[in-house]
C-alpha cells in the first residue's frame, strides 16, 4: 500500500482525497498557492507546502514544483483530483519517470483518451455506438462539406484536443460551414494547441448520461451505474443525480457492461467516466473523463463504494476490492453544486468573505466543502463553495430532503446559487425527471420562481439573524465584555462584589 500521497489540488476535492488517506492510514501532503494559505485543505493535510503565487499557472499547474515537492517530502504518489493536471499525459509520464506513482491511468491511456478522434475510433472498435460523424479529423473545407452533407445538418464541429464542450460550434446549414470550420480550428489551436477538429451529427436537447468506471492493473474493470448530468449551464454542471430517471435496470446492465468492457480493452487504471448523449432511448459515446469527477459522491451514496479509496488501492497495485456482482444501486442521490455566484445576475462569480456559515445535517445529507466561517473565497479559482449531496430511498424522498437541506443551509456573505437550486427542486419538469441538456434555457420561469421563493417564507437565515449577523454578534459580545471588564476591575480594586443580577446584553438592545 502507498504510504504518503501528495494531493496536487485544492478545495473540497483535496480534502475529499485526504479524508480517504486518513481512513487508510496514509499520510497526506498539501501543496498550495499563496492565495490558499488559509484554506482548509492546507490545514487538514499532515504536511503542507506553498508552491507559488495565486495564478494556477504558477502554482497548481507547475509540474516541476509539484513533482519536486513530492520528491523532497518523500511522497510515493501524487493524486491529481480533477481539473489542473488530472488528465495531462505529460504530467503522468513525468511522475512515472520521477519514480512517483500517478494516481490515475497511465500516460499512454491519457494520451489515447485525450485525443477525441482516436478515442472515438477506439470505442467503435470496442463495439460502442458513437454519434454519426467523421472517422478522421477534418482539415479542408471541401472535405468538410462532403462529410457534413452525408451526415446531415445540423452538425457540430468539435476540437479533437478538447472536450467538455469548449470551442464547439453548431452549424445549421452549408452556408455557415466555411466560417464555422475556420473559427473552430482557430479556437482549437489557441485553446488546446492542436488545430484538429472533427464533425458529428448534432443531437438536439439530448440527456447527458455518464457511467462510472473502475479499472485495476490486473485487467479487471467494473461499472458503478450511471449519473444524469443534464442540468448544466455553459458547460458547467449544476445538478447531478444517480441513478438517471431515464435509465431502466436492463439498459444499465447492458450499457454498463459495454462501458466496463471498453475500459478493460484500453487497459484503464483507476476511476473514470464514460460520457454518453442519450436520445430517443439510445446511448451515443461522447468521450472518456480520465479522472475522478466532481459528481462522484452521488454514485458513492447509492452504491456505498468509496471511489477515491478504490482509486488509491488500484494505484497501490491491488486488485479491485469488488466484482460487478457486489455492485447494487440502492435508492437515489442528488448533488447540488453550491457556488459563490449571483443567480439573478447572470450567475456572475461572487468570491469574498464568508461571514457566517452553517451546513445542513441530518439523515441522508453529505456536504463536501473546503470552506469555514470567516474564510475568504479567493477570486482566482472556480467559485464552488461546496457540494450538497442528498440520499433518499427514492427520487421523491431525495427531492424533498434536498429542499429541506437547502432551507437549512446558511451562507452569509457571498451571494450564492441556493435559490436557483430551490427553484429547480420545485420545478414540475425536474420533479417529473423530464431532463435534457437545454433544461435551464427552456425553463424560462426559473428566475421568477427564485424571486418568489426568496420572498415566500422567512428563511432560517433571517430567523437566526442575531446569531449570523456579524455586526450584531460583535456588538453583543462587546457589550458583555465591557460590563465584565468593569466589574473585574472593581473586584480587583476590592471595591465591589459581583451583583446577583448580572446585566446581560439582550438580542434587541444591541
Ligand atoms: C454534443 C451535443 C449534441 N450533439 N454532441 C457538450 C459537453 C461535451 N462533452 C459534449 N457536448 C455536446 N456534444 C453532439 N453530437 C451537445 C453537447 C452539448 C453542448 C454543445 C455545445 C454547446 C452547449 C452544449 C450544452 C450541452 C451539451
């Protein structure tokens, strides 16, 4: 088993990984930027080292600094979490060369899956249905015109070096094709350093469904069911759930086996996800996310499997602790990403100081976060405050419980998207499980619904104002302190005794 893991990430996922380390008796090391000196993850770790200034390019993305820190402190592995260096084949191979275990797939597999055209070909070989489209990347206009005509409009042009939706262009007709091809190639070059693009048939408002996979170094691979991630905005997922309301046990059994088989074929090691578009009862392969994902907890809640621990076991060279037969889906789980962003002002990020904080609790609640009361959310990184994950025996119990948890959640300071989540949890289409990737654009009443919800009942936050309003609390403490000091002084002077009726500042008089 690995003995000491350096976590090359920040925030809630860094803590998530260190929690797994602690349960497994593995020492944890944090690396942090100058902006994260007071972050919870840097305190939670057994050791913590500052590796550079706030911008990620000078800290969390600095491969040499991360690897050197691991060598200096004697870590035998690096866990990359998600984002930053997680799917970087160059980083994985640098770790391999430095004799440090990269917790995730090999650099060979990362290279293969990072090239979306190559990944498509590999999945076709494994017998997986892909969206109708091109087998090779497209460079010249005449070639693109012929292929688009064959596929049929609308089509979508995607950068081969990308993924996650960045730089994709939808084209409705041949007249727009030349310009779209040129601009997508330009974006691909500037964003990913590779000008290669490919063309797919554009599916209108499909569902986004992904399978959680685990593969080990002994040739075993299993799936942990699917997640539905259709509620997203500008390629940012906001709500995820497991299982998908659209997937039957039979479909899960069949598609899961196909996905796990493909993972086995490519020699996939660690935790990963296979993304599909789901349209008219059919799955179409999109891409593989070769990392642990933000939304992995919903799968953990319904399967009971600790995905991060399994990833660490796999990286230690151990076989999976489970077979496919051990995996059972029990109940339903939903995750709401609680972000520091203003939902009534086009979701602009609102980093800043958390003046008061109280997370929900009780049956079926899990909160993964990296914040605390008085912590300042820095403006340099993504503005996620926490992930609120709720489990229930069935989807309606989960929704009711999520509504209850959102009611309990108190975050004073930065504006946040809790009202947005409250509006979605009451939305009839959401409650019916009628989801699609264009859900937020189509549900045009969400903004007005938020306003109604914010006015409707006195929130717990308001009822607890005397506890959560910093100015009021400080005034109350100051009043008590002033009186205490005065009597202490009088006692010292032996001029007075403590009165039996001690004057206490009340809630109303401060
Ligand atoms: C698509 C698609 C429709 N048809 N591919 C977005 C995330 C990335 N993993 C793949 N994405 C999509 N791929 C085909 N063939 C729709 C999306 C998509 C999307 C695309 C462009 C702009 C916004 C989008 C929002 C959700 C899904």
